[in-house]
């Protein structure tokens, strides 16, 4: 009667030895790669590498969620007025039928200094009467509505390019004083060039706004590059695209002009990442060329 028990005991011992002889489970090779360091008013590309196929990816930056493509690509940004302090990046990788893995990294955020600009404009362009104020508010809200877009087809993964050639007449983040009155900081860059100079899209994306003759920004185009990445092109003389069009990088979209509140022909070019105002000239792809 003891034989079956003895056999079972020997089997369990054999199984135990087999388990001990198995190679240890390999540690995950997944890692986080950033295209550069984060500063206030700056965006960087994130690439999650070597994660199990079919995994679900989610991320947070300073506890604020951001989307990640199935291929592991995302864009991160801090607003221009972000205070200098460290932020925590966290990515959760959930493989099919497996246990979630959490990757974390603490990113230092240095202080950033901005310039001051004094600009003189016609009084009626600075001190608006009630009809102009009402019109400007409606147009501003139409633009702001595009800033709330999220998800969508992405086109930022390969970086960005400059939309036009010319002289930089207005820098990002400058504290503007119009006719002696302090105003909000400049949330883009100005490229001065002759009227008719071509303007192209900085990355693949969808045209989400083609506004004509806006009070402040004149003929205005807004393109969504997916995941809440927005580029704006203002004061255009001519617009060559329509709302709803998908455009590849470098597609002609219009020409430089001086429509709206402008004292000379130039392109106002702005970029936001999920509402964070970022320096267009510090975007991945453009920053590397500048460096």
C-alpha cells in the first residue's frame, strides 16, 4: 500500500529538481528613451522600447495622463510658465495575460528665462471697442476649441520641420508690452518674410481650422498632429487647404501675409501639446538642426 505513495513522492522530488534546473525568468528589457531634456516651454519625444508584443501602454507625467501609440511612441511637454522642479515620468506596460510592469524616471526641470519686447501698434488694434471685442472673443474661442482635441491620427513620430524661411522677428516666451501696456507672453515665434513666401506644414496632420480674416490672427490655419499636438499658422495672405484634409509633412498650406493685427508681413507660428505652450524652435527635429 505504500508503493503508490513512494512513487508519488519520487515524482514530486523529480518535478522539484526540474523546476530548480529551469533557467531564471528573464528580466524585462523594456526601457524609456527621450529625445532630449525637458524644460518649461519644451516638447520631447518618448519611445518605449523592447516591450512584449500586444502590450497595452499608458503613461503619466507628473500624474497627468498622456497617450502612447501601440508602437510605444509619445510626445511630452511642459507649459512655458511651468515652475522649475522635478517631475516624474511613469509608463505602465501590461502584456497580454501578464503582470503589469511599471517604468519610472525622475526628470529635472530647470528654470528658463524669457526676453521682453516693446511693440507699438495703432490704438484701435490694442484698445478694442465692444463690437471688435465680441468678434475677437468668438474667433479666439474657435481657435481654443482646437486646443482641446486629443487622440486622432498621429503624425509627430518622426519629428518636425520649420514651416517657412525668414528673419525671426518675435521670439517665444517674450513678455510683450503693447503701447506701454503689459500683455500675455508671446506663445509662438514670428518669421518675417515678404508677402507670398510659401508656408508648409511642420509634420503630418489634419487641418482642423481654416479661419478667414480673424481680428487678431488674420487668415489662420490650425493643424492637429494627433494626441493633442497642435500647430497654428497666423497672418497668412493666402490659405491653400481646407478643413478635414490630411496633409503630409512639407505640404504647402498658404503664404506669408500681414492679415489681422500685424505691422508687417510675417508668419506667427505656435505649437501646443495638450494645452501646454511650447517653443516651436525647440521641437524635436528642429532643435537638433539648431544645435
